[in-house]
C-alpha cells in the first residue's frame, strides 16, 4: 500500500490493538511499523505479536515493519487494585517493597537499590515526567513522598531516581534475554537503551549482529554528546523525548530533537521521534492544537518517522490516532521545508567528506537529476538498502521505490522517510532492471505516459555496496 506521504508512522501495539483485526485497521489507517514495548508484557506474548503482524499483513504489496523496544534498566512501579489511581498535588504517596497491589496511598517498588540511594529532597519523575514526587522520608523498605505534580497513574509506569547508579559496562541480563527472543521471532528493528554508555552500544551491536537492525534510544545528555559515535555503531536513532526530559531541562528538548535528526541524516540513517505526540487522544477523539504542532514540527525538522505510544496501545481511539497522524504529516509535507533545517543540512552536505563512495555520488546525482527533470519517482535497485538510505537522507521530495530481493531489507526500509520497498525476484541484467522499474512505477501509479524516472543500480548485480549506475527512463 503506497502512502500519499513520505514520513512514516510507528504505532505501538497493546491491549487495545493486539488482534489481527486491530492491526489491519491500524495499517489501513496509515501505520507503517508496529512497535512492541517489551516492558509491558512477557517475551513470549511479545514474540506472538511479531508473528501475528507478519501473518496478518502478508500481501507483497503491503510492506510493514516491526520494532521491538527492549525493557531497558528503567525502574517501574507495580500494579494497582483498581488499575490506576489519581494522585493529588500536596498529598502523601508511599513507595515500598510490599508486593500487594497499590492504591491512592502506596505502590510496590521492587528495586532495593532505590531505597538505598535515595535522599530526602530528591525529585522522582513518573510517566515521562508527567508526575513528580519529592522524597520526605527514607528507610530501607519505604520512601515517603509528597506529590509535587499530580495526575493519573497506572500500573508499571517508569520512575526516574536522580541518585541511583546505573550499570554502564554491558547489556543487562533482562535486555539480553528479551533481545534473544526478539531475534528468534524475526523482528526487523530492535530499539535499545544504552544507559548513556558507548560500551553498551557496542555490546548491543555485537549481540544483534546482522539478524536485525539496531536503533539506539537517545535518552540522556551522555548520548547527545556522542551522536556521531553512536551512529557509527547503530543503524538508526530513536529519540525518546520522555526519558530525555527526565535527564535534561525540558526547554532543551526541541534543540536536542533537531541535533539528533541532523546527525542521523548526515549519517544516512533513520531517526524516529517519540513520546506524547498525540497523548490527549488516549481519551479524546481529537488532539490538542499543541500536539498537532508538535507532530508537524518533527516533520519540518526532517524526522523519518513519528511514534504513537499509549494512543494506540491502550487508548480509546487507536485507529483515529493513526489517521490523525497521517493527516498531520500530509499537511506538514505540503508546506515549504524549514529554511533553517535546509540551510544546516545543505551546508553539511556540500563538504567533500559527505560523498565518501561511488554509491554516495550516484545517490546525489540521482536526486539532482530527479529535481532538474521533475521525475515522478526515484527507483533504487538494492540488496542491502544502503543506496535507498543515501537517497532518502537528501529528501528528494518524491517517492523512492526500493526494489530488493531481500525480505529483510524490504521490512527494514519501512521506517525510512520516502522509501516504498517492494520485494522483487533477483534480476539478471540492466535491461531487466529498467523494465521492472518502469513497470513498478506504473503499478504504483506514480507516473503517467511521458513522465521520467531516475533509476540507480550496481554492477555486478546482487553485490552489496556496488551501486555505480544512474539512468533516466521515460514511462
């Protein structure tokens, strides 16, 4: 299914959308990638979700991707007898080590280190910073707090402690276990928290290998300071703005978003923006004006994809949320590009270091030719997807048809801006590539008789990184 937009939508699956019928509805509304948040269910159930996505949306003309978001080392509270509670500002709320279901006065916190390292006066952030507690009393088994910023609180929400040390040498045992299940299930992308450590990124890279694509979550100042090094190891970035907002001042989030997007585009790798994008649609059928502006700003900044979390996992209007996200992206893409972003990227892109290979030069040339001739599409024949990503980073402003004989590449490309991946049998000659490119463009209704397309490929055929040919064809 070819979308009428370039940026992609990542929709999180959950209790409201864990059925084949719901998945099909989300896909038809505009979801391109389904995210599984491994922190909220057991690994076997999450693996079953991956398989259900693959079985439900199996038509060759309907590319879909899966993204497994590892639990990470986040501390999370326990459950509530009534499912959720409302905390009033100024009230008293206790965190303790009693495993009973909680209520409006207390909740279970199964992390002894939190009690050992907390201090009176510490500010604790819950649910991506929406709620704030101030510690007023500390014992080995109980933290008494005052509610500074209240609101609704449901089970299993993450809680941030400012003084609890986080291991930074290697992947945690919980993440390693979840990762093994994800890879066995055949997931396309893995999103991982590195705890601010490049050593953990390296460990994830070693464990994932080439069995999936690795997306590192940018959730701390330490990783913001090492974006280029992270991108040397990772296949993409996941900007976790909620977690990031717990570690840096909230007013710095917009600039951090721009920095992440520009760094990823320079590297030719996708970047996904996440957290509270249409949060009000968990309970309301329409978003706030501020949320609509937030989504559009991410598109203006150049994000490859934007994410729906609770909106589709537990919200009352999951399909409406995807449809609204689709409408907002289409509207934003109809506007003129952000001059500031264009200037920053153009300046970076004119340096000699940006074209480091023949494939990179061909990608630049294809975009230039397509713009000069008003081509209806750019068709990329690729095995690994690297040329499609090189073209996509330049944001040519028209669809990129990615013809590949690799099912893994096809699914991985579902998160890349502007790329519509199509699975094709192996092609044996340049003439055949041109014929297939023209036919695919017509079948996808991307051009009329007389329109032109730019086509890239490599010789020898099938060799990764061999892109060295550019041709213009007329429909």
